[in-house]
C-alpha cells in the first residue's frame, strides 16, 4: 500500500514535470517561430536592397557609357536632367546609339521630355527628319516649348489622356491616337508615355497602329518594362508582328533603374547587343 502511494506520487510529479517541460518547449518553439519570421522579413528587405543596389549600379554604369559615347559627337551637346519621371541612362544610351548609328528619317515619340531634347539635337543636325511627339499635358507642352528651342519640322501632338478599358481594367491612353497616326510610318518609335505605373495593362496605343506604322527597317524602344503592364504590351506587340509575318529581334538588354525593351527589324539585330 505504502509502495503504491509512493508510485502514484512519483507518477504525479513526473506528469507535472512533463507538462512543465511541454509548456517550456512550446514557448521555445513559439519564440523560434517568431525569430524565423523576423529573419525571413530581414532577408526579404536585404533582397530588395540588393535589387535596388544592382539597378542603381547599372544606372551609374550606363551613365558612364552614355557620357563616353556622346564625347565629340558632332550633333549632341545638350544639358539633360535624367531624374525621376524622365528616361534613365540605359534608354538615353540606346536612343543616342540608334540615332547616331541608324540615322532614322521618321521618328514617333510618346511622352515629351528629356528624350525629346536628345532627338531635337539630332533633328537640327540631320535635317529633313520627321519627328512627331505625343504629349497629353498641355501645361508641360507650353513649359517645354519655352525652355527648348524646337525645330519647325518637329510637331508636338497634344492628345488628351483618357481611361481606356481593357480586360476588365482601365489604363491611360491617348485620345484619337489611331486616327492621328494610322497613315504614317516610322523607322524609330520611342515609347515613354502615357503615364503607366500601377496599371495591369500599360501603353497599349502603339498596338492600334502596328504593323502599318513600321517602315521596312525599324526600331521600337519601350521604357519601364520592369512593370507587368508594359510586359503584357510587349507580348501583344510581338504576337502582332508574328501574325503579320514581320521578322524581328528583341530583348531587354538595357536595364538600370528602369528596364528598356528593344524590338528591331532583323537586319538591325546588333542594336540589341551594343
Ligand atoms: C515618363 S514621362 C516621359 C518623359 C520623357 N520621355 C522624358 O524623357 O523626360 C511621362 C510624362 O511625364 C510628364 N513629364 C515628364 N517630365 C516632366 C517634368 N519635368 N515636369 C512635368 N511633367 C513631366 C509628361 O507629361 C510626360 O509625358
């Protein structure tokens, strides 16, 4: 009897000890879970920072390449401010190289700004080049015209912004874009407008005039292609080119803070790799 009581007592103590141990283990486990979660968050932040660093470093490298490339250029000598809303250095570089190497004769530019300054320098040197610029903001056009000496041959088309519906979403688009450009063709199309951030689809206007707007030899440049909206436009653009049996080469070779997409007629493939 005495022995049995002792056994029961020992079992009770052991169970209590076990319970305490389990509670302690549970607490430890919860703390470990919290630590892992916090480490996960820190790793996510580090990955984000690394991506920003990678992009900023590339931007700086491209700014160096750009500044070397424009040295002693016979046609380019302009003050540029490639900050925030403007094109970045990768686009400035590939735009300059396209103008310098290909010497396009008809240029369509969507989104007035710093890129327009580069093209304006080229127009003044090259002469008789068509340059159509599309811009939605009248105040910005007025301001720009007062600060940049445009050539008479350049035409700024003020097309108002409207919300276009596509696939159950809305995106910024230029009013009457198709009507204005469906009968024209270009060997350089540079797209950096309308404003496209935060949209499921973006900058789709060009699709309304493809392939009629392309000369036999062509270059299309599209800025901000790290965004899903622009990537969807690229997919649709390439699909249209294929449907129309237009041979092309393309790539995302020029990226810095923003990614630049390039699509060229096959014979100009080298532009995808310079
Ligand atoms: C992505 S930006 C395009 C700018 C242009 N391609 C450039 O390189 O500067 C899109 C729009 O931002 C507006 N924008 C650009 N620069 C601006 C500025 N400095 N001040 C006010 N609006 C500006 C214009 O309405 C332009 O169409």
